[in-house]
C-alpha cells in the first residue's frame, strides 16, 4: 500500500467512526510526518521498530510527552484500523506525563485582560466566552448563533469533546458584549457566531495566534494560552463554592477525576496552620 492509498483509507476509517473534525485533521498530519521519517513508499513494510525509532527521535528533539502520546495514539490507529495489523502495544508505550500545576489568572488579571480589549469587540467576546463560560477554544470557534439561549442565560454546546452536547453558563455581561458584537459585525443568524469566509467558522489556530498578540495589550506577564481561561474559570468556580459535580457537567468532563484536578489550584492555604506552629504556640518548645 502506498502512502497516498494509506492516507485515503485512514481518512475513510476516521469518517466511518464519526471522529471529530480535529481528529480528521491531526491524524493524517501526524502520519504524514511519520511516513517522511520512515522514508519508504510501501507503508506495509513499516513495523514497530520504525515507530520506536521515531519516538526516540521525538524524545531527543525535546518534544513534550503529551504531544508524543498523541502521535503514538495516531500511529496505533493507523496500524489497527487502517492497516488491519495487530501490534504489540508494549512496544508502543505511552509516555508518563508529569502532573504540573496549571497556570491560572487571578480575578484582577482577568479584569485587566477584558478591559484591554474594549476597542476590539470580537476578541472581547471571544475572551469572555472562554473565561465566563469555561469553553474550549474549539467550542468558541464553532459556536453558532442559534446556540445562544438568551431566555435562560446559557449556551448550547453541540458536539463538544467526545461528541457530547451540554449546557454552559452565559453571564449577562457576556450577553451584553455579544449584543454589541452582533450589531457591529452582523453575523448570519443561521450561521456561525464568528464566521470565516474560507473555513465556515474562525479557525482555532487563528484564535490561538491572535490571543498571543492581544495579551501584549494587557499587563499580564504569565506564559499562558487561550486554554488558561478555562482553567481559571474552573478554579474560580470552585473557590466560589460551586459543587464539583455541577462543575463537571459545565466543563463537559467525562469523569470527576478530571474535574478534581482543579482542587489542587484552589487558593485555600490562607487559614492553614502548620503543626510546627501549634507546637511553638503551645509552649512545648521555648
């Protein structure tokens, strides 16, 4: 099987399984790069040894473990679904991810960012949706006008991560900015909220790229991405006392374990006292 034939069949396999648009884009991209590394036209000759060499190459190049794991999942799909070959997964292990504290913005930084966008209604709306509703970047990009439920102050998120629909919060402050955006940009009532003539809706890569630029308009010095807004939303919701089960539904998480990771980010150490302090206060140690 040639590279072209393999990529075509892989696209069909993705379509047959109803996988997401992002998967339909990322899987062929990663497999093309893998093919280039292997430097062979007949992909049927590729085996686990080629994959191991490719993974070692990515590790030596300093690629992040999470990115490598995405590529390994892609190659596993390629072997199993497209090539119909049984592979020894012990030879294609996933790398262990180090659990690091997520960077979040405090409330003052959120205010600073939103105020810095007062001259740009479109990105003020996009940022307020990311933080105020806790949306993923792909959910903001693909939001349709019909997804805005003004009566109940909520958003209808269609086909979110994992193909799930859910409701998200729509603060009245965001709704007001969206109204100003609507009057200024006049998007099609039957179309996307943030349209793009070429792609239908604005691309996530466009939002991510522009977000880096607009950060310079604020005083924020932290290294963050658009997804930081979602992390900040979840953390601040827990600090406000929102039930973690409710937050799980608002975030669209599959398991409560994912939501519970935000507990580590809570600013809840202010009233915590070390037992060493108790010992000294009690006078046991002079």
